[in-house]
């Protein structure tokens, strides 16, 4: 294959890969409080300890977890793996807002299973925060 044809083929392949990988939304953390130093999203985390009960269908659960300052639990579908979680500073604490996000990873016309699964976000903070001073809520879809 001549060099020019090979370069053209590589360019087409690179464009195709970039177009395909950029099409799915990603989970996002927006830290307007400037309090988060590290974080990790966990989707359907059967391996994580859940302290303090289960999240409510109407309110995410804020809990302690080993090795992190806060663990935020919420329910979504198995396909809702692109949430936007916002951490805001309010009064003496934090407000955490979970927007579950759109379904991802589905082929066209493929339905997402209509079931609730737990998702979590671990937060490491630059300050001590009393769990009682953390409020969590969902953005209503």
C-alpha cells in the first residue's frame, strides 16, 4: 500500500474512533465548594459497604465509608452511568445534588431495564464536615 493511502486510512480510522468514543456522556463532578480533593464513581457497587441504611427513592444517602470522607449513594437504572454530581457550600456544611443523567451504552431502540440499582460516589475532602451538615438531593428529571 502506498504511503499516502496508508496515511489517509489512518486518518479515517482515527476520526472514526474519536467520533465513537466522544459520543457517550461521562460522569461529572462539579465542585463549586472547592472542597473535593479526590473522588471515585462506583456503578452498581456490590462490593462496597453500605453504612447507615439504603438510599431513599427521593433522597440520596450520605454516609461514612472507610478511606473516604463521604460516600453518596443513590438509585438509578443500570444504564444511568453518566450522572452529574454537584457539591456546593451552604452555611456550615455542604449540599450535594445528584442529577442521574441519561442512559448510556445502549444501542438505538434498545430499552434500559426498568429496575433500580445503587450507584455511589466517594469523596475525599480538604476539610472536616459533620455528616449532619451535608444535605443531599436529586435534580428532578
